[in-house]
C-alpha cells in the first residue's frame, strides 16, 4: 500500500533556506515535513571553512553548520525525511508530491528550497583541488587568498563581479575567457578593464589544474594546494602556464527546478519567479526560497532569510485560507 502523509507545510530541499523555513514553520506549530533530497545540506556540504555566517567568531565548517541546522529543525518539531521528490501536482488541492521511494505527500502549502548547483569545467584535476584552491564562490573563499594571485574563469556578470571582488584582497586577478568578448553588462566590463590589478586572457580555456593533491602530500610530503593552471589558446592550440594559487570558476549555475518546469513561472534559465519582496510563486500556496529563486546573492545567510520569509508567508496563507 502506498504510504501517504498529509502536512500543512511541505518543505522540499535542505540547504539553509529549507532548514530555516522548517525551524520557523515548526515553531509556528505547523508541524512541517521536510524532504531532504539526495544531498542533505546542499552546497555548504562541499565547502570547508565558513567565516561569513554571523554568530560564530571563529571559522566553522560548512557540513557542521548544516548538521546543526538539521538538528535545530528537528528539535523544534520538523519531521525530516531522507527521500527525493520526483513529481509535484500543484493543481490538486491539497497539493501532491511524489517521492522516489513511492511515498506520497499531500500538502496545504509547499516551500521549494531545492537550491542550485555551480557549473564546473569538468576536469578531473578541478575536482581534486576543490577546497585546495578551486572554488565556485569568491564571496565565500576569496578571503583565504589575501595577497595571492588568483584566476577567475568565465565571461558573464558573475565572473566579472567575482574578479572585481577578488581584486580587493588578492595580489592579482587573471580573468580567463574562452572567447574574445564578455557577455557581462557594459558597466561591469568597464570597471573590470579599468582595474589595475585585473588582467584578461582572451580565447583561452583551462586544460588542467596543477599543484600538490592531498594524495601527493600523503605520499611524498609537502603542503597540499594548487600552484597553477595549464591553459590552451582555442584559436592557435598553443599551451601556456599560469602561476596562481586559486581558481574561481564562474561559468553559471543550474537551479534544481527540473520537476517544476511547465508547472509554475520561471525565467529563461529555470529560476523560479517570485513576487517582489516576497517568496510567493505564481502558484497560490507555493513559496520559493534560496538559490532556486535567487541568482544574484547566492549566500547562506540570504537563503536563510528567504526561508524565514517563506515560512511566515505560508503561515499567513494558511491562516487566511
Ligand atoms: P552566464 O551564463 O551569464 O555566463 C557564463 C559565462 O561562463 C559565459 O561567459 C560563458 O561563456 C562561460 N562559460 C560557460 N561554460 C563554460 C565552460 N565550460 N568553459 C569556459 N567558460 C564557460 O552566467 P553568470 O553566472 O555570470 O550569470 C547568470 C545570470 O545571473 C545572468 O543572467 C546574469 O546577468 C545574472 N547575474 C547578475 C548579477 C548582477 O546583476 N549583479 C550578478 C551575477 C549574475 P560564453 O560567453 O562564451 O558563453
């Protein structure tokens, strides 16, 4: 027999937005059910030190922060479930969500906090040096590269914004782009070109990240970390080296909205649209919080703030309906 559970608030996803929504919904007596997804904790579980989440004087670890948020959500009464939602029916009332396990959840309101994933170049070495120089978030990790040379990959607004941010603290920023023009807004480009600490390398791609991996260090000694990049000129095929201690990949993000496509309003990149200054989506009773709707700030603290908003709005919606 299919396992069906009803809840006033179904929270899909478990990053800072989802957990904060759960904490607020539970404390409002709404007895939320939270479906954690395939990677509970989300993007913060692949970061190391977190220094910009308020409330902690010393650096904390991303995975630990997410464990704490989950424990807090549970302690105040959230039912957390390890499962993955594969389909939703917003037209039914109560709404319906089907999980990978076969379980069905019916819900009066739904908070979508499924997050987004940074796109990576797809190099094996890029993966090996994550947390050792390779990052997808300058705001999160830039501080660790004070007075060191770094590279930023990409040519969109994110890449330019990250390069400008990093130029404030690093010794030099090299922006590497695969074409000979940027897609970033003109005003951002002007700021980038005017910055004395930023150099742009056009028509190049990264072929490899080099340095001492954790395995190398365990075997041969030395301090793990990246030392440079192997580049290739896409027009001439010529290879070159670039000595940098950090590589910030800023080639876009993909919001995790596959199962909601065609069922609610989204922008052309798949981010869920919400009414200004709210988390209300185009479907009454469905709210979206965190990176699944935000492509500008993408911070744990802003996602948490939106999770709080979503729970308060869900409570208000339930009170009015
Ligand atoms: P974009 O999709 O705009 O840009 C991605 C960049 O990465 C492009 O220059 C693209 O190159 C390059 N790229 C993609 N794949 C690869 C690859 N495999 N190897 C090398 N380079 C690659 O993503 P953004 O994250 O910059 O921005 C996403 C959205 O968010 C945009 O709408 C943007 O305007 C918005 N945004 C707005 C901000 C603001 O208003 N302050 C800040 C940040 C983002 P190519 O150009 O050749 O396709």
